C-alpha cells in the first residue's frame, strides 16, 4: 500500500520528517488533565506538508463525556481532519469505548471518528466490534497492510522502529483518503440520483431484510475477531448480518449506476452515427438495468455462506 503515515506525541519532535507521508496523527489530550505540549506545533507542521491530519485522545478510566468535552475543547479541528480514541488502558471498558466514540460522532458529524487499539484489545477485550468510522489496528508483528484480523480496517500501525510509529491506510492514494476523510464532500454520491421502480425497490428491500437472520453456524469472523469469549455474540451478529446485507445491496447498486453511466455515454455517439436512434439505445439500457436489478435481488436472497 502506498498511503503511508505516522503518529506522534510529545516524545517526538515538532519538526519530524514528512517525506512520503499522506497522513499524520497527533496526540491531543489524555484523560481530563493532560494536553500534549507539542500538539499545536506538530499539527501545524503536518498541515504545512499537505498531509491529512488526525487528532487522538488517550482515554483513561472516568467520565467519557468529560473526556470528550476536554478533547474537543483543545482539538484544533478543520474540515477533513480525523478524530480517534486511543484505547490502551485496561481500566476502560468496551462499553466506555463505545460511549466515547458514539458521542464524538454525534458532536462532530462532519469528521471521521476512528478507534485505535492493539491486537490484544481487539481480540480479547472488545466485545462489540464497534470502531466508529473505522478501525486503526496496531499489529507491529504483521507485514504492513496485513494485520492479523479479519474485521475491516482503515489503518494499520505496523512498526515503531526508530521511535516512530509507522502506519499504512487502506486507500488507493492520498486523494482517496482525503475524499473519505472529508465527510462534507463524500456524503453525496452518484447512487443518490439513481432512479428505480417501486417494484424493484421492494424486491431489494425484501432481500436485505431476509439477510437479517442469525445462522446456526459460527459468525463470519469467528475464526478471529469474534473468538473473544463473548457469550452475547448472537445479538451483535444479528445486527452485523443486517448491515452486511445492506452493504451488498449498496455495492450492487453502485455497480449498476456505473454501468448505466457508461451506457448513457455512448447513446449520443451511436445515435449520431446513424442506423440506431437514441430512443432505441435508451430502451436497451433500461432493459439491461432491469435484468441487473433482478439478478441483484436473486443474489441477495441466496443463503449466506460461512467465512
């Protein structure tokens, strides 16, 4: 992966090298009584380099609402910046972690809010698999971009060599990372303008609802992420399977939108060449769209397979 970044705190210089970096995470606060003394200088240095900036809070036991308020009071947030909860203290429960992240998402809806934790916390202390807008997993024993989990991840901290934490992000390039981080511009997509019939919409909805079932077999991530001794995984997996169904439907609609856009781009060319009219091409495109939707619905209603 080519999208690389680092994370820094007061232990690192305020003039760290930014060569080849697409993003930089900077520690802002810890608990309700500590602010990184180099925070402002490190943030400014990262911004000057054109990197996507992230601000993180090291959570301690205590009031999650008070810690979030403390963090937001000191974080110098701008459009396109990312936020993160650093979960490393064993005195902070999974429920506390979830509470902080959900509250941060509610208070800062235009910023991505991530969870940072190490492999042990994710596999053995987490019980909900909730990571806000994305999981930033620390697994320095794994090859960059290949953390030893099956749950989707956004960033992987793969090394701390030389006193610098190095990371890779699951994006094709810096532009893709920036588009994702900036929720104010990425919230509206092409599928928002896709028009389908009521019958097709009902078919897709029925297929998605049908996915909301808990199979007798182990969940897809049981070989890794769900092997946490969590006796209440069934309820969490029920919600997950519903979300998986929704993601499958959206993926299918996105692909269909791209196909329709491609067909539309040749309508004028074919019509101008003679021998076929724009109306005839459009009719063919609509017929193809109906067939694709029918195939999508059939695929969604197919039994889920175990991972």
